[in-house]
C-alpha cells in the first residue's frame, strides 16, 4: 500500500512512536515485569486524585453538570466557562493582559504543537520556506516529527557548564542565529528531557530576538509555572503578545483527558480554533469541565505549589541519591535537576551508544529513553548525543531505585568490557 507524503511523514519510525509503543506494550502486559522509567506518565498524587474523585462524584449526581461533562460539543476554541475563568485567573494572579480571546484549548499538548509548528513553519504562499528554531538542544522528543515538510527544525548545540557530578546546558547566544528562514522560536521550560529551566534572563533574550525578527516565541510550559509548577529553582511565569505560552492538564495528573491550553494573541487563537473545527470539530470538554472550579478560585495554583511540586521534588532528591550511590566508579553526570520529572544522565565516552544501552535495559525489564532522539535540528555528528539517557522518576520510589541499580550494572559492564 502506498501513502501520501503526509502519510509517510506521520508513519515513520519516530522516537515518540517508539516511546508510546513501549508504554502501551508494557501496559497491555500489566507492567508487572517492566520498570517504567521511559515515559512522561505522571505519578499518583493521592491528594489531587482524591479531590478530583469527589468532584467527579458530585458531577455524576447532577444531571445538568454531567451533561456538560460528556454530552455536548464545545466551541472550537474550547469550553467557554473554563476559557473565561482561566483568563480572569491569569489577569488576577500575574497581571497578564489577556481575555477569553487569547485562549484556545486543544486535544492535548502534542496536538497543540502540531498545529502551532505548521502554522509558522513550512511552505508559505509566496513560495518561501521557514523553520522552527529550537535554541537549546536537547529538546522534547515529541517535536521531532511534527513538521509536514523536510528540514523543519534548526537547533544550536548548548554551552555545557560542569559542576562536580552535575552539569547544566545553557543557550549559546553567540552562535544562535535567527535568520530570515525562521518562522518561530520554541523552547520548553522546564525542558523535557533534561529538567533544565532556562533563566528569566535567557527567556527575555529569546523574546527580544523573536521581536527583532518579527516571529513568535513559543514556550512549552507543560511542566512549568504556574501549574503544575514542577520547578525547583527561581523562575517567573511570563507572557506578552509576541509569546505563545502552552499549558497542559496532563502533568497535574490528568494525562488521559488530553487537555492542552494555548495563550496567544487573538489572531493566533482564531487560527487554532479554525484548525480545531476542521480536525476534530471541538476539543474535549472533560478536562476543562472537571477542573473549572480549580481555575475559577485559583486553587490550581495553590495545589501545584503545595502538593504537586513537593511530591516531585522529593522524588527527584531520592532518585539523585540513588544515582550517586549506584553509579560510583563510572564517569556519570546528572543534568542539574531544576524541574519536570526526569533525570538526564550523561556517560562520557561510553563504549556503546545510548540506543544500544536502551536495548540491553529493555531485555532486563527496564524502560528508559535513548538520548539520541532529543536532538531535532542538529545535523552534525556529535558524540554527546550518543552518551545520554532520559529516566523518569515519577513512578514508585522502590521501582525507580531498582531500575537505577540495573542501569548502573549495565553501564558498568559496558565500560569494563569496552562494548
């Protein structure tokens, strides 16, 4: 069977497809024999789940609310009361000059970025072609195959700051070029896969570069501020009319409801709503209706700060302790864990590739993600790309500790055997 170029593009051997296939296979098998350290599945935060369970019970007992939850299409822009409540919350809490016309919901963040990237990059009506600039590599695995044309991304290798067994990537502004072929700049904050949080100063410099070039700055806030607030260092939420800030309900603990949130100028929101209508009629109501009360009263910010962030910060600290214990004797480094739910581990001069390490660990019942997938837009050979892995610490602490011990065994074996 032959597919179109569109079909070929979206059925290629994508890193995100490999990741989700692994997760699906393990889930289908019950996950009993597999330690899940690969995906971005959020952990179980009991207080948050209890609160939502009670809210869902109340809604199921109210015929009118139950109908809102499951029984009607929303406008293509998203559930109106949620959108209005979020705009008021962002005005009240952060002084953002936004209204309902600045907000659009999507069926998950992945859909949001598919729409945004192809709005600003690809072939234009005048025949020109533009790309998405990812200023800080490595960057999110899910971006890599979203473009509907070839040569879709351009990226810049980072400056690497080393501090003992920690290191941190910084944007290399001296070598970052925003040329006329750039349609938008995009950065995740915190960065998936590394847990890096670009500083307020770096964010402002990117914003100035975007303004000078006349292109939007897209900020992927799926793990960030003000919700779910998985940020363990100083950082400030920011928005202006040239920024497109993207949120998600997934990392709060609602990945299955597929609710992405985009805050942008009205022209962009109208375009996204049009795409929503064409692709799926309207975005899902479920997440918006279920969490509307948390948005209205600002509770979503409070619970993110008081419950979600401490939950993951403790998990991060435990995971770092285990790494420092288990990896003694090998040249490992941990990217400074400033946010999100991942450790990014660097094994300098490792005799095998990160993909080979992934395959060996999978046979031993541990799922991680090979680091080489996280470099869209880097075309040159760079050994560092083959020396890093992403591991998730969001799941059961004992499982994470066992998984890290097995990873350490395989890494030590590779160094000792030279293969």
